[in-house]
C-alpha cells in the first residue's frame, strides 16, 4: 500500500490557478482495472483508489503518511515558467 504525494497540475480548461495550491495524497493501485463482461464497464476491486486526501502543505502530507506508517513518494511540482512580455513584442 504505497502512497503518492503530489501537487495537481492546472486543468487545461481553466485559465487561472484554482485547485493547484493543495497537496494531494492518494494510494497507488494494487490491482489493475477489469472490464465487466456484461456491460463493458471498467471497474476495480481496489477501494483505496477512491481515497484522495488534500493537505495545505507538503509537510502536512508527509507527516500524515509517516504517522500512519505509509510508504510514500513525492512527485515534483509542475511549475509554469512565466514569460513576461509586452503586447508590442508580438509585432517585432
């Protein structure tokens, strides 16, 4: 039961940075997904895949994992490199 701690990337459908300031702890799947023979739906018997815990800071997420003796990996942040330019630079 390994945990993954990361800061989610910005949604492609939004222009702002909402929901990207929190850290998320979720469990890596232990079993693969299966396809139901009758309906064709995809499912899994792994209930930990439904759990997502949100934390304000990385230290809070690490502390939670250490208190509960969960092995974890911290994924690097997705930071957008801002390129500041003037509107007139488009016409150079």
